[in-house]
C-alpha cells in the first residue's frame, strides 16, 4: 500500500525543512528519508517518532498513514 505524504511535505516546507535538513535533524540518511517519502520503503516507528518530534506533529496517523488515492479512484468519487 502506498501512503500520501503531501501533508508531511507541506509541514516540512512550513517548518523550513528540506529532505536533507530533516534527515540530518532526525539522524537519518538523505536517501533513506527520500525513499520513504517516495513510497520506496516504509517508515519505522522510531523514524515516525523522530520526525513527529522535530516537526511538532501530534496526529501521526494523518501524516503517515493516509492511503494514496490514485487518479482513477478520485475520478470515480
């Protein structure tokens, strides 16, 4: 299943974090975070906690577990 990280990316922009700066602040590698944001692999709980703390996110479900809706599914609605 793919997840929609657009809200997370928006919050990163609002907090003036690039993928590189957020990766550094949360002790992750740039490529690892980039891959997870692009649904190449899943976030671990420890990574979600670190990112949530850095970005002051309380509703992790909304930011990390919103299913990605494909365009064909959106058109049906």
